[in-house]
């Protein structure tokens, strides 16, 4: 039995707005993580990653709630909010893919540096 409190409010548009807010928070955290990697700032990266992990927990629960109410959102949700959330999810995937690529680059670079020593 899931005892976690619901994240998304009952109202359809309010739930969409909350989903957008949570997605924005995750995108900001991932942007901070990207900046830290590019700047080779391990301290900032660690902080951003910790923040991101906290947000991901809420995001995953919100997504599960959203999926369970998908028909409700399609039927009666504000179409502009749905479009905004769809666009944000596309952007979120792009940022996540970019971060994975950056992480691989820096990991390979670090491994190459260590192999030289």
C-alpha cells in the first residue's frame, strides 16, 4: 500500500500547473549540474546532483500520479497547459541526454588522464 501523500492536487488544471512546476525545478537542477560539469566544479556538481536526486523523487511520484489520471487530463485539462508540459518534457529529455553525454565525456577524459599516470 502506498502511504505517500499525493503530490498532484485534485483539480485538473491545478495538477497540470504543479506538474509544470516540478518539471521546471528538475530542469533547473539539471542545468546547474550541466554548468558544474562544464566548469569542472566538483563541489557545485555534487550539490546540484544532490538537489536533482531529491527533485527526481517528487517528479517520479508526480509522473505516476499523472499517468494514472491521463484520460482526465486529455478530456478536461487546459490544452495550453498540456502543450506547455509536453514541450517541457521534450526539453527535459534533451537536457538529460546532454548531461549523459557530458558525463560520459568527462568520465572518459578522467579515465584517459588516469591511464597516462
